[in-house]
C-alpha cells in the first residue's frame, strides 16, 4: 500500500529499480543473495545508523531485509536500488 516499484534499467550485469513510497508508507526489502546499492533521490531514509538523503548512497549487504520508510512520515520517499546479477 503506497509503494511503487519500477524496473528502469535492465542490463545483463545489473538492474535498477525505482521505489516510490507515499507519505507514511513503508516497505521491507526481501533478502537477496547479492548486495544492493541504494541511492537517495528525494526524502530521507533511515537505515540502521545511517540516514540516506538525496544524492547519497549506501551498500546494503546480501541477505539484509531493511524496512524502507521516510524519516518524516508526512513526506514521500524516492530511492533507486541497483542490483547486480550473478
């Protein structure tokens, strides 16, 4: 509810997904056997002890299942997830 996920890049070695979260929405990532690179576009997303904002990035380790949500519940969130293919 309130989450849109779109594949915006589909290359042989990796794909990129665009995640939009409406204000107040949250989304738990499913575990993968590979790392993911998360890039902030709009809003601020707390991930453990980090706060990812626009033009900032973090590597999410393989097997992690973080919950994505906006730091401010009244604001939306836009993130890019780059996922390598093995």
